[in-house]
């Protein structure tokens, strides 16, 4: 399974953190520091895989953001790179030419998208279109009821 | 200003209050200013939380979550999350659940409070609300929550739409990870999910089944029946035409393919029938998958791992290793890296197959990337053998001279091990070690110095060559401590050979006594020399007093100068040596004569308590070092251990050494004055050795097999097996074979013999060197075969625990 996903800028500022196992707050901060230090120190054309404790760290840089995914030792590193890429594609489709600012100012949406793609440290949906459609529907649900109505249409179903 | 963030085609409208706050924080110019902004905002948020529902609750919580991500405390938002989750509004639920996942974890009390909400939302009429509950449960569900909600999840697994089913499957995975027993509950539903067409559900089902099989062997047995179904699904993915919904660079749903391959691996492991059933499919995937993009290689990689782990037929295995070979030549560094990690895993079992790619692997030693270099080093060391030792060593030494610092210690010790095992000649061995010491002397382990000294003493025909070489090395560089120590020791021991000038193996060089003493004095006086090194140099100088003729006075004066040295260790030595010159001059020759050949450490020796201590004492070394002077490595020559293992009382005799007839006298480095020398002279009787603990592992038909083990290093163990025959007839063709768990490396040394005479007249011993780098539970299966009275016997015994030395 995947253990955590971190997004941080070239200056080491955290933009998103998703933890797939329960970890105390202090420990999380420590891990974030270690990850940012380790990844930012890597040479430009290095291998995208690192070893850290008993995990494999897969990282990839997209423009000004580093995506850092920790997987267990028996997982497929090359597929992890594809997972990262898929998430970036989903963000890109949603925001339209996504950039770091989009993720800063709409971080909660970045989480919502992530939560439709991954779940409990595993891949939840392998189709890009389905994820996009679900996010759209949830957004519409939220929009539609922002006006103050308090109950849901019982038959609102869309896939 | 807000235009930038307003609706793109499908994004929902942004939260204005949230974005205003984010901008305010970002425009702060200093950390202090930022803190100020955040404090103000948090105060406002707290106030808002206390107020009644004002429609802006979700914005407030979102603000708090942003602040939390910047690293500021946000625990006061926990209860707000709980309230929001219970809200009937979807927008509030959404942010509430997000907040719960970010701020709460199973250890906090507040998390218990949301259990009820989750339970209710799991059966909500709207699937997006159900989805929120499922997501949160799978993210942070505690064991209790899991137990509570498991039946509900099972229900959702069976009767809901695909959207919910796929999430329920992964929830079930989380539940099983938290509460192992609940696996049984989900097995039937998991089985039926394999018939679904929806890829999301299929993927979830495969993950769930994998989890169940990994945890419970019985469940694994039952799920073996699904292999044909899985093969069918895989075939569908591989052969099917273009499917826009799941296509990634020409591969149809690579994520699902990889998960199915992994499940097949688990089901096919150790099972012929299952492995057969998947053989064709694996061959098809291996040959048909497009390997031009990473995604194709990801699938190929998983296929290779599966082929190598199940009971595949040899043709398929060869195909897999060849794919790895192709990966090694790939331009993409990532691919080369994983090729090497995979080859590393099979270098023990498919050694010859991996050897074929040795050239490429050695080339990777020159790669720019540190991770690739590391893998290449490990793999290269694993591929060293008696046939390729010379060429491999050239490459490894080249690597050592330019490798990154963090790899040097590993490279140096790997080279030493390889040299020890496969050295084609003594001279080559010594040359290699000297080369390493010159290049990376600072990174070698402490035992290297005594090991090398011992190796040199044993190679008496090369003493002249060695001392010349070391002298030259000393002249050029005195900064590498280990090298300098060995050089000083040799010059002290074999200085006479150095002065003789002639040497068969190297060009002769004229060395005068003054030259030699100059060199040693340089070491003594240099600020680069460590205290231990100076000790070596001083003792070497002293030893030369019996090997040179003209400059004894010079030595006398050096020694007396150091009699008032600030360094206590040096001072003590100098005082003792002074005493040797004055009061005990008649003993000087005997005390300082040539060292006998030191026997390599064999089980049965305890460091610091054996007679070897007497031999070691004359070595110039710190007291602590004296105890570890005996090399820790297992003997490469077969030692006659019959006497030692039985815990016999026979005193050890030092082996006859060059020119020595008297046993060496112990000189304790902890004695305070020259007077004590006299007392120690009386204690010439060697003490009996304390033998290593032995365990009887086999006793049948008159044949007894005992085992003793000694730890050589963190992952190395030397095991000695001793066999004895108590019957009335002789036993012949006695052989032992051993097998160990997969990741453990085994090296059986030659046995002492193959016949066991009757009535325990003689024993057979065999040493086995084990290396357990992964620290797995060490077990060994031993097969005993022999012939007695014309019939052949064979038996097997398993050893589960090893007596620790």
C-alpha cells in the first residue's frame, strides 16, 4: 500500500499532505522535514527512487512542485510513477493547465480529487473520466445546495 | 484579482473568504508578520465556531485547515469537524469529513464521536454522502469503528452500485488490516466481485483478495480456484482493442493489470498447478507488452517478478531474466535501477543467468546516479567468483578510487571479502589489500589492520616483497592510518629484510638504517598520526634494535625521549623499552624476536582469554585492541579442530615460525614498571581454551552430529559441524549437505575427511560460513549420507536455533 503523499514547492513549503496510516502529529512534521530535505537535495537527472527506512520513496517534479509518494517495499516503483502522473493529469483536467497557485488557493479541491482517485493507500478508480465525472457531480451537489436548502434529492445518482 | 480563480469549465466557485485569507497570509513579508496574520485569523475563526450557524461554517473550517497545513496548531477545530459532519448540508459534511481526516486520528477521543455519523451516512440515500463516510472510514477508522461497521460494509459490497462497491472494497481492505479476524467475513463477497465488469470494482476486489490471501493461508488455498478467472480477465485486458476509458499509452488499464499479476504471483507461489495455469498468460504478457513507455515497463516489471517467484517453466524464466537484461540497457535510469534490484533478488538462485549480464552491471558502476551506483556495487560483489576475480577486482578497485563517500566503506569491505574468498595468489591478495588501504584507508573497518598483519605473517615467502612495498608506501604518504600501522609493524618485524636490499619480486632499492629510522620517526612526530599509530611506530623502532647493527644508540635515544611523553600510552611503552635496554638487556633479543605465525581464529577461541593472548601481547596495540587482534573471519584453510572442539586440556603450541625456537614471552601492556616482566615470565603455562558452546543436533544409529556456532559479524555466522561414530564398524563416504532459507548465503568449506572410524576413534569436522544480511530467522537443514557395512544411509535433520557464542 501507499503510506503517504506529499506535495511541496522548491522552497520546501508543503502544499498537500495525505497520510494513509495513523501517525502522531509530531512524527508527521519530522517526516515532512526529512522528505523535503532528501528530495530537494537530489541531482536533476537522478533516478526517481529513494530508500528511506523500510519504504521506497518515489518522487517526481512537475514545474515548481515536487510530488513525493512513499510506498511499501513490495510495491511496484514504476507503477507508483504512473500513479503520480495520473493524479497530475486529474488536477490538470479539473483546473485547466494546473499550476502551483491553483493547488494553493483551492487545496480542499485537490484533496477531494485525490479522495476520488486513491483510498486507504490503494488505487480506487483507474478511469480518468469516471473520476472527473464524480468530482463534477459532487461539485454540482454542493453548488446546488449552497443556497440554503437543507435536504438532498433522494434520487440524485450519477456515475 | 479574483478573476484568476473564478470558474474554469468545471471547477466549482471558490470560497472567497478562504482565498482572501490565503492571499493575506502569502503577502506577509516576514515570518513574524505571517504569524500575526494567522493569529488574527484563528481568533476570528474561533469566534465564528462559537456562534450559531451562520452559513459560513464550511469556509471557516477550510481556513483552519489551510492554517494547519502551514504547520500551525489547529486542534480547536476538532469539535467543529464533528459538528460539521453531522450537518445535513453536503457542503458542510464535505469539509467536515476532510477536516476529520486531517485533524483527527484514531487516538483522539473526538474520533469516537464521529462513528455514529459515519454509520448513518453509510446508509444515506445519496451516494456522494455515502462516499464521504466510506472515504473517512478507510482513512482513519479505528479497530473499534471497523468492528462496529464491518457488517454494513459487507452489505454494501454485495448490494449497491459500482461507485459504492469499489469504495466498500477498499474499506474492507482497511478493516482487514486493522482487525485481522474480520477477513473471513469478506471472503465470499470478494469472490463474487470478480465477476463484475466495472474496472474500479474489479481493482478493489483484486486488492481485497490479495490482502485476504496474504493474511490467511487457508483463504489463499480457497482463492487458488480463481486463477482461471484472473487469467481470463488479464487476457481480456491484454488482447482487447483500444479502450478509451482505460487506455494509458496503448496499455489497457495498467493499474489493474499490475494488481492481477501480483495476485497471480501470490496464488502461484509454491504451487505447480496454479503456476501451470498462468504460464501461457505470463508468456503472452511478457512478449506482447509494449516497452517503449514507462507504463509498459511497469507491467513487464510486475510480470518478471511474478515469473521469477512462481514455479514457472525454465523457458519462461529465461524470458524473464532476458527482459531484465534489456532493462539494464535502457536509457531510462529508473529502469536500469529496478533491473538491478530485481537481479539482486535472484542472483542467489539464478546465478548463471545473472552472470551473463555481468558486463552491463559493471558498466553501471560508472553511472552518474548514486542509487544506480549502489545497486551496481551490491550486484557486482554478488557476482564475483573464482573465474572472474581478477577482472572484477580491477573494476572494483577502479570504482573505489572514484566512488561517493557513502559507498566507500561498503565497497572496501566487499572487496576484502571477495579477495579473501577467491584470491588467486597470496601476493595478489596482499597487493589488493594494500591497494584498498592506499585508496580508502580511512573507511575500512578496525579489524583490517590485524587481519592484514596476520595474512602477511602467514605468507612468509613474501615478507621481503611486502616490507619493501609497505616501506615505499610509507615514504609517499603517512596520512592513511591503517596503512601506516601495518607498514610500521612490518618494518619493525622484517626490517632486516628491508635493509638487505635484495628482493626477488620487486626492484632492489638501497635502504640504509638511517632511512628506516627516519621514516619511523617521521610517523612518530607527525601530527597526522593517531596515538595508536605512534604506538605502532615506537614499538617498531624498538624491534629494530635487534635487527640493525649500527644505529642502536639512535634507537636508545628515541626510546628515552618518549619516556617523558605526555601521551600516557607512549610513555609507558617507552619506559618499558628503556628497561629492556638497561636492566633486562639480556632478554631483549628473545623478547623482540620474530613473531610466530598467528593461527587464524577458529571456534574454540575466546578472545582475550586464550593463550593467544600471550602471542598478541608483544603486538603494539592499545590494550583493547589486543583483545580483538585475532581475526574474526572464518578460516579459509581447514584447521584441525579435533583437539580444540572437544574442550581438551592440551596446551596450544605456537606454530613453528621463521627462526623462532623459544615460545614468545607475554609482555603485558598494562604493567606499570619493568619489574613486572619478571613475574609474567613465570606464567608461561598456557591456559586451556574455553570451547564454544556445542549442541547435539543429531543422534541416530550410532552417528552423532554436534554443532557449534560463532558470530563473525553483524550478519555473518560460522557454524562448525562435528560428526562422531560410536558403532563398532567403520563408516565411509560420510558427507554433509546443508540448506538454508532463501535470503541467507551459505558457503561450505571442505570437510576434514569422509570416514568415521568405529568407536569414536576420530571425528569429521566441517565448517559452514553463513551470511544473513536480511536477519531472517536462521534455520538450516542438514542431510547426512554415509555408507556403513555395505549399505547406504541417508537422513535429514533441521536446526532451528544456533547456540550463540
